[in-house]
């Protein structure tokens, strides 16, 4: 065997040993070992569902008119109904809203509220309340509202706003095993 071959085998052997040592060190020092979604959640913290719905029919909305324009809540409710959302009877807001819209949601509807935010092109005020229970999201329409976004605009807005995040003080709700 020539000296060049021996030298090549030694170099390859040293590189193989170095690779094995590197992998073992990486596995031993792995700080993510045993970490699971929702682990370390304080007792009594609300479990937030951050999953985006597959179908708008999974989202229940109640539209409130926060403007002086009569019939606006009914009109927006019909628009949501035409887009296959589940709707409740519209109503009037106790206070007037100066912005586009305010979306009021709780831990059960974090992901669904993110979808609704896209229908207002991320220009709505998001109001999270850990005490809000149930699957109904209230939308207060403000005086700067013009129209709901088109399907293409909603998809673009969803990309811009990104994935829903767990609100402060809440924990990630574990995913359903059967989905």
C-alpha cells in the first residue's frame, strides 16, 4: 500500500470519528428532549386553540353595528353567511367604533379569529379575553369599514399575518388525536 493511500485512509477515519463524536455531543446536549406542546402550563391557564379552521362553516360570528349607519350589521352578517360562515342574529354595539372593525374572541377561537382578521385585511383591532367562553366571535363594525375582502385578498392577508400565536397567559391546546 502506498503512502498516499494510507494517508487518505487515516484522514477518512479521523473524519468519521469526528462525525460520530459530533452526533453524540449534539444528542446529549439537546435541550428539546422531552418538550411537548402545552408542557409546563400553569394550573388554571386557558387552553388556546390556534388551529386555522378548514371550513368557514366552523366559525360562528355575531356582527354588531358600531356606526350610525342603519342596517350595516345585517348587511355584513349576510356577507359572512354568503361566504359559508355560521352567523348569529346581528345587533347594535353599545359604543361607536372609529376603526374598521374590532374582533372579540377567547381562547377557544384564537385560530378562527385570525381567519376573520384576514377578511378585514389585518386592519381590525383584535381583542382577546381569557374569560370569553364558547365558540362565538363578536365583530363590531366601525365607521372606516368599506367591504369584506375577496377570497384572493383573504388568502394573501393570511400569508401576511402568519400563523396564529398563543395569547399571553394561555397555553397551547393539544391537537386532537383523530385529526
